């Protein structure tokens, strides 16, 4: 058996096929157990999740060593490792990432508490060899994806995003590049609502319908989990429903929302990264695929880098996009066909005719524009006046106004509504109406 | 002698993993490809490919300790049996036929769960097959959860 570099075993660390651990107690009695997940740490270390395999833990404390079998989920190849215990941690990045993964796997069984991660145990790898394949046609192993090239491409995209002045265009640039250059087949950006209970699709690529305005619950599915934990998550093979069922339930639309969720019905691979700006969640970037093992660890890192840049840029854009001066009444005449608008203040939802359009802050904003349009004949508004208008009840600290406006603009366009939002320049909004709105407030 | 229900479980379409150890107490791992009762139920036979798991078998001679864990792939019911080796012999024709029946059963169960041919093919083998005969001494519940590690019975 020849030594195999640990970093070449990507597909063994996906948690698709359980690993095996053997230890020996002080009296010389061997013990053998399955392990849900072995995490790659670096070229010389792996980490094991310590949940409840107490005999294994006791033996390791006694003797400090163990044997492992890892299985490559793609090819089925097996590898044997001899490992030596280094340390145990109950906090920190490694612990958090392992804990998220475990929660995503165990939630469906109602065993989240029982299976809670006790510690992340770090081991040094003393030996790593391939187990002989017997009577199997050995195909050449698939070329490992070039992690360095992935990260270089992500860094270039992050640079391009930083140079883009317009937040709306920034989102398109990120999705187009991830779709075309990275080959991620299905992508979406979701933004949190003001209460932090929902995520709303603001843009997507690779789906039959874009689904702008569709909603999912925070805490559910991969995107919802990432929004709740603010940490990236990647699931490599969701076909084994038992272990991944909770996450594989795919983000389901909430009952009230009438916009079909664009996501794949049965994704086998999913990953998502939080978009964070000024210390707060500004959105979630999600990629999914129908094939298993569609995304590598390097892909996850690249997605995280792009999501981070996008989150920071959107937050900065919110700061900058104040708009120069208050706007004079535009004095555009109101004419054309009647557009029937219904507004439900209890959740700020807006219907055009019989069709649900949007709810939350985006709905409140549209109602506000229409009201001022009817009352004062105005069509032009600035971010600054919206921020200080008490009727809009925008959060004082972190309003994400820019992303709400982007969502609203895209939703109106996708819905082919007789209303359009234009952004004549940074910090300004223009309402274009192909008729005369008639607003009914439904309480 | 182990409980009849446990014996039926280990004789079924269950994933089987084994551990032995050398004189320096270093563990070695292997996979089993079929288990059955022997000697009127007092002993168990587990089939193992020596070509694939040479270290596991190199540690085993009569009197050597062995740990074998059996898992039902569909519900994760798991038992670990500790035992002491009685004999290690090359597989007979009958042993091979027995292993082939196990191959068919476990293959059917795993493919129904979505496990691919490639994932199964690397260990479901009869190459250089050996029969490990051992006397069970303890049975532990290892189904994931709070009862994991509970001693179920101590065999006389």
C-alpha cells in the first residue's frame, strides 16, 4: 500500500458514506464504530465529531490513537488512516462548522438535542493509504478540481463587484459570473425581511421562472439554516434522505406567498453562504444542482468569498445611496387606464388586480410611492426622504432600503406590472405608471 | 449463546465492520461479507476478504479478541458483538456460496436506498475469502442515540 496525500481525498470528507473508527481499550479489547463525519482540517489533520461514541472517546483518551476507514463517496474507494489525538474543542470555527453540518443531518430525526456535538476532536494523521480494490475495474480517479484557480476566479469576481457602483448591477454581475464562469447551474440571492423570519428571493439564475419575491422560512433548508447561523453550509449528496431529509426538504414557500419558489424540487447538492455587511445579514447566496457532488470545498470557499463581497458592497451602497436633494413634485399628469391596487397593512402586502405582488417593506414602499403620486402628483423620490419619513417605519440602524428597492423593481418587472421603478441616478427612485392607480386599503 | 433475535439480525442484510488489534494494541479494520451462526448457535462465522483486509486477519489467531459491528442500512439499528477467535480458515465452497447469497441481499437493500454500484463494488467481494469463527462474549446496543454503548447481554 502506498501513501496517499490527505488533501487528495476531497470526496471522503463529504459525509456521504459513513466512515469507520476502531480503537483499543486498556485491556486490549478492540472497539469498532461508524462515524457520521470526518472533517478535513489541513494536510496533516482531520477532526472527528464527538457526539455519543463514548467507548471510542474513552479508548482514545487511554491510548491516544485510532484507525479510520474513509470512503470516497464518488468512486467508492476506501482509505485507511492511522491517527493520533491532538486536542478537543467545544468552541471556535471548526466546532461551529461541524455542529451546523450535524444539525442539518440530524434535524429530521428529531434527534438534534441528543445528537448535539459535544466536541470537535482534532487528530494528526500518521499514515494514509488506499485499501486494495479487489475485482473492481479501477478507473482513473476524476481530476480533483483546481482549488487555487477557483479561489483566484472568486477573488477576481470580488474585485469586479467592488468596482461596480450600482447595487442592482452588482447582483447580476455576481450571478452571471457564478453561472457562466464557475458553472454553478442554479443560483439565487435571498434577502431577509425586517423581522428576520423570512428570506425573499431577489434574483436567480438557471430556473424555469425567476421566482423574484418568493419566500422561504429562516431556519429551514440550507438557505434558511445559513441565515440563522451566519455560517456557510454545503451538502454534497442529499439522495440519502434519512440523513439529510430536513435540509433536502428544500426551501418550501411559505403558505401566504403566491409566488412559486424557483428552487429545484429534488436537489442532490446544495451550498449557501451568508452575505454580511456591517456585521449584519444582508442576504444569502445559494447554489444548487441536480447532480450529487456538484460542489467542492473550494467551490464553497469561492461562494463564501463572493457572498461576503456582495454583502459588504450592498451594505456600503445603502450608506452611500442617500440621494442628493429632496425632490420637487414632478407634476406628471395622471391619466390612462385604472390600475386597481389593494394594500393590506397587516403584512404590507400589495395586490395588483387579483395578483399578489409583494409584501413586507417592499410592499410598504410601493404603497407609499403610489399614495404620494396620487396625493401630490409626485413620481420622483430619494432614498434620503424615505429614510426619514415616519410613515414608512424603516428600522433606524439597518434598513436594507437598497435591497428592498431592488426587490421591488425586479418583482414589478418580472410581473409585467403596469408600474415600473426606475433608478435615474444613485439614491433616486422614479415611479413610472401606465395608468391611474386606485388604491383600496383592506383592513 | 447470543439471543435469537440478535442472531437473526446479524444473519440478515446488514453492513458489517470488524476490528482486531496487534501485539502493540494498534487496531486494524475490515469489512465482513456475510455472517451466520455455527456450532448450534454458540459461535458465529463472518466472511472477510484477506486480499482487501490483510492487517485485520494477520492479527487473528485462536484466542485473539475481535469486535464486530452490524448495522441495518435502512434504520441504523446497530449492535456490536465482542468475541474471541476460535478459528481462521480459508473459505470453503459452501462459505463462498453463502457469501454470494449475502452479496445479493445487501446489494438489493443498498441500491434501494440509493447507494450506487460504484460505492458498493469496492468492498462487496469474494476475493481471497476467509472465514472467521468466533465466540461472542458481549453484545452492545450501538444504535445512534442515548442508548449507544449499552451492554445488552453478557454471553456465558
